C-alpha cells in the first residue's frame, strides 16, 4: 500500500499553516505542536529538514521561527515527501540503480511495469502543489459555511 507517513502529514500541516500567515509572520514549533497536538521535537526535526532544502526559512533567536521561502506553486507533494522521508517508492528495487538485492532480479517479470507505475506516481505527486492543497482548504472552508 502506498501511504504518506505521519511526518509528511505533519510537514503539510506546518506548510499550510504558514501559508495562512503574512510573509513577515513567523511560526514556531511550539505553536504548531500545541495547535495540532504534534510532538514538538518531531516537528522541529521536520521543519529543520524543510529549511535545509530552502522550502521554508529559519529565523534564529528569541523571536525566531519559520516562514515559507518558496511560493506555494513552487513546492509539490513529491518534494515534501522526499525531504521528509526520502523518495516515494512503489518497490525498493527500482531506485537502487542496478544494485538490486532482490533474489528475483534475473527472472523478474514485473520490473518494467513497476518502473512505469513509479514514473506515473512521481508525475502525479509532482503535479500536486501546496497551492493546490491550499485551494482545497479554502474550498472546504467555504463549503462548511453554506
């Protein structure tokens, strides 16, 4: 089963939370932890990874925190998943670049179809941006008001 990890979910929560703020407003790990009941240490590690890849920026100091560095349309779900967890994989042998540990490599009948599925999965997740997710949030909240 293909499933996004809790860490990816937490990264999305944090990024969408930041997207609701003005560019000059910072978000802290404590704020996210308290508002969404996420362990603060885990959230801190996720935010550090996102900052290292320049998806968000980190401001040090007593009034420090995090804010989005890239525009919402410039960040996709595949990037976020890779930063937090590593590449999304249908099967492990595809990404090992010829160094397969699979005992069926010589007789494998599904490697090529799995590569096609992997490419389609990558394309699909590359096509979902933070802007798309943000728009879905706005649509959802408008529907709730009706």
